[in-house]
């Protein structure tokens, strides 16, 4: 979004509200447009045009043959969206299942990866730590490895007779059949205490073709393995962001806290973390977007199975379009996903908003060199 | 504030112009070659253009065999032809169709047929084939939609019972004990089951469990493809039979014994018998100690039954040289060429005239070909793939599920797409 802002800056003097004879500044607008035109062209062709085409497809009955703008493709309104959300058929249930799976995935992955990456960042930022470079590299390594390679590794680790189950067996336990176990972990836990079927008010009412009892099933064991994988692979990336953030924080405030007698936990919770808020926002936003779009692990690993418990909207969209030639449905799923991501981002922006600052704090900020955050 | 608005306006205006330009650019690119209306077209196109053949290959053996065959035809006919082995056939085909320049010929599965036929991507040519009457009738009906025979089956396979000879003899069983009824199957499975090995192991999906439905006299969709009959008593009986033996531990799904599919479970001797097709012979090369014997599946309450799977040579409606493509298909599906393919990478010929020779060459696998007498195809209706996927998902928990409830949900899903 920075690209459109730049020409505007250059174009300002040329706008009709200002005298045109700008002297030396004359012609700058044209030059400005010229300089940004490559970016606008590239973004326009490869980003905006496809998005708009996809939006049109989601409102059309295009079947994947010839151009979506040709005369024999017609506008069908919100039919595709209706079929997905209130149609009540298999499509609605598949979409509900995919949303259920992905919601659990997001609910578990985002907090876990944020907490873990922050924890790792604090660890590797400690002045006292020897070989910091080694640990940073080691923790970052999974992030730069191809997700396909990691998925294959994961399938091997969590196979029925694989290393993970061997370790569990070594401790005397019996590991589950990870990637073939469709039962949700909440349901498993409940059946552990003898609850095998939900109350009527949960099982009799449904949303998107899925009973509330099914919504509450939790991620399946297979999905849990993928959740572990996501946390494992992404923590390194976000650790790097947090390390950068931590390096930007001066030691003065921590030192002041030390003088005031704050212990280690208090210093972290009340001094370091609040200063990291912009980074936390970035990490959670990127995490949310990445988690809602999870695709490659599913495509290379489970293909949605067992029993559709690793089906995600992104994979469902691919399946609908490329396997079943229902391009409108596929595009509609993608746009619903887009809306979900926007809503989640706005919500967390609201949660992490800058709250009104007390006078005492304002005075503290005014003398501080870090006044920027409060001013914007 | 006004300044800000002006800025934004200018910026978005510029973007909109560029986007519009880009879009028209794309639009022109697309509309230069308007897709011809197929279905109504009965005449094949003909030109000097070369052919592109896109295959989803199982490996080098298949790719090379197809390339050699096409090259031989090309030299003979004088028409250029190029074979492309797709890495993701469905996706690459979709790209071709959307751009209006699909491959001329391509592998097409029964589950994809209806989708492409409905949007007019396919040129139906079955009735124009010179060797049309040579194909097995059941295969022809697999690739017939609304009375139109779309494409020539390139080969096929059926499911039969594979027995581990070593474990069979260890359990004191002889050739006379080969099961011919469900009761006998259950009793040999019980004898073959011990602590490490389950009697019969197969994947928990319609494409395996469906054989029991066929033996009970059931199907998912009626033979003419117009009525859903998933909730028939025959199907309930079949699933109940499977469920009963999953519960008593003499049958098991491959996943539940820690194998990816029946062939793997069989090779690792996690299962003494499995239900698979003739592709299992390739996989068993990894397990030289296992002696496999192929016999026909037992008969159920309604007699013998199995499932068959096939791909066909799809022809693109947008192909500029369909006449040459038709000739190439006739060449590739001739008995002689199919026998050569069979030798190179193992599929069963889809034409009856190759049957005798094939049986002679593959004496151990005769049961697979015999299955063509009573095999039924999988549903081909548009959207059937999704329904079967959903059925598979439910079959995975058949052991604790209710067969009737599972089939009822399949029935309602099928009713939405059939007819």
C-alpha cells in the first residue's frame, strides 16, 4: 500500500487546488508517475487484476473453460455464497467442517507460536548466553526449510510405528495412530471421563451443517500433529521479529525497574512486553493470516483426511475448483476466507489498540526518547 | 483533509486505470480464440497442427512406453505428436482449458469425466471409433453420459482377493479352502488371524468396501446413472457384514494396522489377505519373501461382484486436429498396443480381443480379468467424487458407526446430484 501513496505525494502540487505554475517544481508530478508506474503495472497485472477476476468468478457460473469474461458466462449473484453458507447440502457441511478444523488450528497455533517465539527470543537475547548466534540459527532453521520437506518428515515421525510412537512406547504408553485418527482431542478427553455423546441442545442444533457437538470436537489427533508442526516451523521466523524488537528497546527502563525493585518477571511483564506491542501485533497478524491460509501441509500431507478432519477452507477451495470444476464455489470460499482474515485482524487490532494514557504516563513519555509510539 | 482526499482519489484513479487496462489486455488474450460450442458438433476438426498428449504417469516405465508408442505412430502417420507427463494432471488440464489451449488428448478418470463433459471441454468421439465394439461393455458404460459414449477406455483394473501363500499354508489351509462365500471368507479370515496378523486387511474406503456392496447386490447409483440407491437393504447388509468382522478383529482397515494401503499391509504381513487390483504386483516387488496368490473374491448373497476402475483418452473440444487424435486413440487402444503397454507397466487391456493373449502371458493374474464379467463401475455423475469422499470419511469410523445412518447420509448427498 505504500506504492499508491508515493505518487500522491508527488502529484499534490499539480492538483487543481493549487496554482499550476509551480516554478521549479513543475513537471514533478509526471516524473513521479513515471517512476512508480512499473510498480503499479506489476501490482495491477499480477495482484489487482487477478483478485478482481476471482471476485467476478465467485459471482458467476464460470466452469473453467475459456475466458471468465466471455459472453456465455453469466452472473449468478450470490448463488455460490448461498450454497456454501445456507444451502444445507454436502457443500455446506464440507465448508463447515473445514471452518471448524481451521478455527481450532488458529486458536491453538497462534497463541502457541507467539508465546514460544517470544520465549525463544528472550532466551537468545540474553547477554549472558554463550553462542547466541548458534542458537538463533538453530531455532530459525525450520523456518527456512521447505514446508514440503518438513511435512514428509512429520509424516514419518508420526507414522504408526514411527519414532514418536517408539518414544511413547519406551515410556510405557501407547501412541495413537496419528495421521489416521479422526477423533477430536476434546471428544477424546471427554470420553476419557465417560462422556461419549453430547447433550441434546448441542447435538440437535447445527451451524453450517455441523452440529455444535461436532464443532466442539476439537482438532483431531491428525490435526494436532499438524498444529505441532506449524508451531515448530514458524516460531523461528517470529523469534527473529521479536529479537529485532528486543534490540530496539533501550536498557534504561529495565534498569529503572531494577532500581525500583522489580523482579525478573515484573520487568518482563510490565516493562519489556508493553514496549513490544507493535511487534506482538505484527506477529499475531502474520500468524493469523498464515494459519487461515494453511494449504501446503494439507496438500502434501493428509489431503484433508482422516475423515475430513484436516480439511481447511484453502484446500477445499482448491479441491472445488481444480478437482470438481466448480470454480465459482472455489472462488467464493477464497473470498469468505478473505473476509474472515480481515475480521480477525480488525478484532485483534482493537484488542491491542493503544489505550488512553494517564497524565503521569504522558509526562513520562514526553521526557523519554521513545515518544513516537504515543504520538501517532 | 481535502488534500488527502485528492491524493487518494488520484492514487486509486491511477490504479483503476491500470487495472482496467490490464483486464482488457487479458480479456483480449482470452477472446482471440473463442471456445467452440461442442456437444452440438459432430464433425471432427482437421488441420496440419501437431498433437499434444498429456498423461498422468505412474513412473518412467509408463512415460517411456507411451512416448515410444506415440513416436511410432507419429513416424507412421506423419503427424507431429508430443507426450507431456503432467506432475499434477488435474491442475494442468484446468489451466489448458481456461486458456483455450488444452492438450489434444489426455488421461481422464471416471470421476472427472462428468465435470469436463458438462462444461463442454470434451469432444465425444466414442461412436466414431473403428474398434468401438471391441471394448468391454461395462467400460463403455463407464464413459457414457446421457447416452453419449465420450472417450475410449485406455485400460482397466478390477479388485480381487490376494492371499499370502505362506501364511495360508501355515494356518493349515489348502487350495480347497479358497473362500467362495462370505461365510467361508469369515472363517478363513478367523483362522489366519493371530497376534501379529489380521485375516483380511483393506483400505477403509468405498473403492474397497464397495466390493461387498456389489456382492450383496447393491450399488451407489443405478446402472444408468439416474437414481441414487445407496440406502438399499443390500448395501446395509454389506456394511453390517464388514462391521461385524471389523469388530471381531478378523478384518481390519490398513490404517488401523499402521499401513498406508492394503498392499503395504499385505507385504509387511500385517494382513494375510487383502483386496486390491493388479497394480499390487508392482508393489510386491519390495517384499520378495511374500508369495502372493490372486483368487476371485467370494460371492455374496447376490453372487459374485467387484469394482472396476478405468481411465480413458479424453479428447479436447478445442483441439484443432481431432481427426488425427482419433486415429492416434485407435492405434493406442488396439489389442497389440495395449498388450505392449501391459508388458511395459502392467495395466489390463480394455479390449476383448486382447484377453486370451493377456491371460496366457499373465497366468497368475487371470482372476483380475475374469472379474470384468461381473464388475461394476464407480458412480460417474458430476459431484460424485465429493460424495464418495464424504462416504470414505464415514467409512473410516464404520466400526463404531451405524451402517444404515451412514448410507442414509450418502443417499441424501447422492440425491442432490443424481438425476
